[in-house]
């Protein structure tokens, strides 16, 4: 109805919708390529950790920065697990609300 009563809207709404649609397609394509690249990197990291043990005979091929980042992330995750394994205070079934940290 807005297009029937306001003809001046037809001059800029259709190109705006087309630009928005193509911008969405381009950003979705870029993020899909980025997602596949990140997945492939992490899968290669996992296979490297599984097949090699870091000795002189079987050294890691992963970048040291990535290895350091993952080891620090594992330490943080372990710390959170130990903090969350305390016994329940009010209810034995664990239905009380826990603060988000």
C-alpha cells in the first residue's frame, strides 16, 4: 500500500533491497570460507596432537603460538571444572541457581 500511495518510494527502496541482499550473500560467502578454514586448521591440529608426541623422533608440526593458546585454554577449562564440582549446597538434585562467572 505504501508503494501505491507514495510513488517516490519506488525510486530508492528496490535498489536498497537489492544492495542489502547482495551484501548479505557476499558476507555469508566470506564467513563460510573463514569457517571452513578455521575448521580445517583445528582438525589438522587435532590430528597432529594425536599422531605426534613432541619428541625428537615425532615432533609437533603445529605452530607454537597455537599450541600455547590451546594449552592455556585447557588450563582455564580445567580450573572451571574443578570450581564447578563442589558439592550442592541447598538441593541434592542440583536444581538451585548457580551464579554465572
